[in-house]
């Protein structure tokens, strides 16, 4: 198992290097630079700015200087926000995005898990069709539609919950978490249903039934762990996706998270910020995928045995 | 299992109800009671160093935190005492002397002196600062030479401290608008000791503007700066005119998404918004006591024409295109009557100046001009590309004009939207035929619009070049003896410009925002200039929940 983790981590290094290199040269190849503005910039001013950000050096030197800084954990100063460095911006945005992602995942797990189990217990009945139809709607409905819809109902008409903000007013975390979680809840519902259906037809479930165990005990004690494996495999990429993809929700609800910085950085040609967030998020995605694999191995004895054999 | 599901839903329902109870008072209600203004400010500011940042959201915060030598009265836009209690021009108009208010203080209690200004302006003009607004001080002797590195010694700049409270500024030419520039953040003084404590004075990266570090001299001081969340300022006790400041504080929110901003306003989370979504305006207009405010704004929306490329190298084509745009219809329909048709680059009424109107919407004349240019009824038309930066409203305008040109002149025009930086690059490289552009004035004076079209000017980018025009703007207008004479020279220059038509003026901008009825002392003005010193909050009686 340790060897498996170590190998996966080793594989991650070239992947990240490729990500850095491609991003580095792509952002510089994009037309327009960080100091272009709609008002003419004096050549002297532009030269001074470029010198301050090492943009006057040949591009290969810039690249190696960046790699050198990165090795020291320094992501460089932001172009757009003078006086802030990328490390600071990421550490300001990350906790918010992670918190939002965690709540959304919780929402997704509870709603999606329950719906999936309910549906799997009585397949092809109303108890299956109703939650699965909702799940289909959830998958199809984009967050930029669901978010404003929830805001209109709960924020404007019912006046129950705040319409924007994060940690400003009590209850302002509910709507964004629901919005972001909904699509994932839908996925989890479908995955959970499929997983549970498969498990419920296994021999050991029949054995449990034959022993006369009550249905709820069969579900909770015997079926759940096996049935949720597809869900767990989905969780790693899902959490990474929540972190990287929360931009829309962050914009709708004016949440000061990483997603907003990321997208704005691209528009602003904030080279260091684009690179910093890309490197950071790709590292996270790799890590979460690894975690999901480990978790899946732990839950699935067959896979665990396989990994053990390959030692 | 069904039991568990039921229990779960009951819990959810219960928590929603609980939330409903704690929802309670809105920020506007508590703000009205505590004298705190909640303001939608567009975006997260780049920073708060007045010599580094550019932008409207930044300028609002900086105006609360700092004060210039002279400020603008929000009602009249006339200059009134700020840090300087009075000033006088020499007879020839070349020397301006400021007398600093002895009561002016920094937020740490230090007196504001003339030396602060000398040092700060040297910093603002230092080439290493990379200050995009350095040109604001260029009317001053040697400012341009120093900022472009042609002059080494900052002591040669035309700014001197005669004593602690007397500041003398030497100008290259009489500059009637120089006083107005004193209200622009790029000319603000900064606190030397604080800057030097946190690093090199000309370094853009120091942390002197952080909430716990910054020392400022305005009516408010910074107490909290949460990135992408909010900026909080509170009334400064050391401000010389603190008695006049009625607000206890202001909270600035980075409301980038204007649709969310409008919802925040409706939910009572904001006193005023930065903008209003176009599609919401008709609804707000129908409301009784509408919070919707609309006012002319010192800016012109226009299309630039690349006069170095066919077919735009022919003035008859340029004129034909301009005459075939029905501005009245465009502003009434596409822009919902929010903006005003423009026929020249300077917005009408800029300090009393009225720009020339040399043409009308005239399809017949436009057709004739195009025929003269060799494209009768659009025959042989080589095609044209209209570039705009990605935005729904620019697209709507472009589509409407594309159709007008098609209907009136029978010519094909293709539209190309470009992402902001790509679009800026196209403009800089002059890689375009027709490009959408907007210009918002930095100060109220025709000069600010007309000096864009000087030969080779950084903002010109149309290929327009006329030595006579340059002479009028650069030499003759500054030497004019009276305002009338000066404006006559501007009129002459603008007439020349519009005869050549390197641009197609389309409309004059307006500001559109939602303002809670409790907000008082915040009049609309041409500069959209806020002077928070004048603002107060007075709750309207129909909401009794706060009592």
C-alpha cells in the first residue's frame, strides 16, 4: 500500500511540471499583457513595471527563475494586486472555497445518498422514479440557473436567507452550499442507486435476509459499504471539481473564494496568479484522486488484496 | 428507514424556520441606525496606494481615506478647500500657491505639511513607481522630464515648500484645470514615515496600505480590509473638518456581478449599487418613489476608425458611416433612453463648453458620400470588421449599428468580439478597421477629450494627425487669455476633428444606480464624484422594524 502511494506521488511530479510549463508559455502567448490598460501607458512606465516583474528578461530566464521561486514555495507577486503575493491571495481564498466545497459535498452526500438508497430499495416504483427524476433535473440544471432561482425564492420572496455574502450574515452559507451541492447530489444519487442495486442482488445479502435480519439492518450494516464504492470513487474528483469549479457560485453569491480570483486572473493576464492557482489546483486534484483511490481500496477487500499482491 | 428520512426532513425544515427568525434586521436598517453606509463598489480594489492604482472603485475608497489639496463640491463640482484652506494664482497664471490648513492632520495625529506634498509628488512622478497616472502632474514644470527619466534630480520639479504650510507649484502654462486635478488620487500626499517604515518608498510591493499599517489624512480611516469581501472605513477623529462628517463609517463591497448586486440591494444588504442591470431598469422606472437614479456622466462612447486602412482611409466613407447611424433611435431603444446621442467627442456642457454638431442622421447624404467614394449602393464594398470587447451591451449596440449600415448603405459589416486584453492589444497595434471605445473624463475640461487626438498620442490610435490641431491644443489653448477664448480654440479644434471623422461618436454615458431613500447628500454629478463628507443617512418612516 505504501509503495502504491509512493509510486503515485512520484508519477505526479512530471505531471505537475508539464502543467507548469504549458501554462507558463500559454499565458505568455495570449495576446495582451498584464499592464495593458484602456488608457495609453507611457513607454517609460511600462518599462519600469516590466523590470519590477522580471518581464524584461528573456522568456527562458523568466521560466527558470519562476521554477526556482516555486521550489522555494514562492508563487511570486500578483500583477493585478500590487502589494499582494500569490501565496497570500491563495491562502485568503482557499479556506472559503474549501469550506464551501465541504458544505456542498455534505449536502450532496446527504441528499444524494438518501435519494440513491431510497431508489435502490424499491426499484421501478414511485420511490425510485421520483428521486431519480429530481436527480436528472439536478444534473441538467446548471448552477447559474439554480443559484438565482434559490435566491429569488428564499432570499427575495420568502426573505428567509441572505442573497449574497459569506460569513457576513447568519445563514448566508446555506444557499451557496445548496446550489453547489445540488448537481453533485444528483450524481451521487444515481451512482448510489446503481451501486446499491448491484449489492442488494448479491448472495451475502440474500444470506442476511435468510437469517431474518430486519431490512434496515441489512441496508446499513451489509449493503451500504459495498454499495457506496462508486460514490467514494467519485468523491475525490468531485471535491477537486468543487474547488476548481465553484467560480460560478462564488460569483452569484459574491463569495470571496479562490474561483473568483482564478478566473479574474486569466482576464487580467495576471501571469503569476494564473500559474499559481493552476499549479495549486492541479496538485490538489492529483492528491484528491489519490485519496479517493486509497479510500476505495480500503472499502473494497478485493482491490486491497490486489494491491497487496503486487508488493 | 422511512422514519429516518422523515426525521431528516423535519430537521431541515426546522432549521430553515430558525434561519427565518434570525434573518432579522437588514444591513440597511442597522446601517441607518448606526450611520454606516453599505456601498456596492464594483470590484475588489487593486490596492490602496494612491500612486499605484487606477480605477473608479479604488478612487471611491481613496476619496474616503485621503483628501487632496482642493476637493470638489459634489453639487457644483467647483473646487473647495481640502487640505489647503486657500490658494492663489500668480498674475501670469504660472505659479499656484497653496496655503495648507494648519488643522490638517494625518490619522496618527501628525500635521500635514507642504513637505509631505513635495515628497509625495516626487514619489508619484518617480519613473520606478510605474504610476499610470503620472501624467496628471505633467502641467507642472519638469514633471514630464522627470517621469520619463530625462531629468535626474527630483529637486528640479516645479513644486517647493516655502515653509511648513505654504506649497508653491510652478506650471508650464496657465492650466485652468490644475486645481481640479488636486482631487484626483494620483496627486494625494502619502505619509512618508509610514511608507519608509515598510520598505522603499518607490516600491509597489510594500504592505503600508494594510489596515493596521496605513496612515491617511481623509475624513475616514481604514479599519478592515478583507480581500474580495469588504473594506470598512470609520470616521477619523483627526480629520480637520470632522464636525462636518455625518457618517460613522462606510462598508465597500466588491460587487462584481451586477445582477447579484441588484438582488443584494433588494434584500436590503446595500444602500447603493455601483450599477443597474439594463433589463431591470424598466421595472424600476415604473415604481413609485423609485430608487433608480440616472444622471449624465462625463464620458463618450464611440467607434474608432483606422484611417490608415481601406476603406476607412477615405473621409467620405467615414462620414457616410457616421451619418447612417440613427443615434436617437439607438439610444431610445437599445439603450432604453439611458444615454444621450453624441455628435462630437466632448460631452455637451463640459464646464459650459458646447461641442460642434456638424452632421445629422441623414441617409441620403450618407448614400451620396459612399457613392462618391466609389461604392454606389454598396457595390464593390470590400467588407468591414467591427471589433468590440466582449460585453452584452456592446454587442447590442454593434448589432443595431450593423443593421443600420446594412439598411441605409447596403454594406456588409462583420462583428468580432474580443476578450478585453486581446481587444486592447488590437487597438494598440492598430490591428482593426472599426473598434468600439469609451472615454471617461479624468477632469471636467474639454482638453481631457481633445488631447487624445494629438499626433501620435497614446490614446489616438486612429492615424489622425494634423499639426494645426496639435498647435491649437498644445500651444494656443493654454495661452488663451479668457475662458471664452480658450473654449473657442477648443471648438475650432473639435470642428477640425469632426470634419476628418477619425471617430464615430455614438452616445454620451450616464450613470445608473439604485439608491436607498435613506441616503442623503449624495447628488448625481457629471464626474460621478462622491464626497462622503456630505453624505448622511436618514431612515424613511415606512419601515418601523428598527424601532
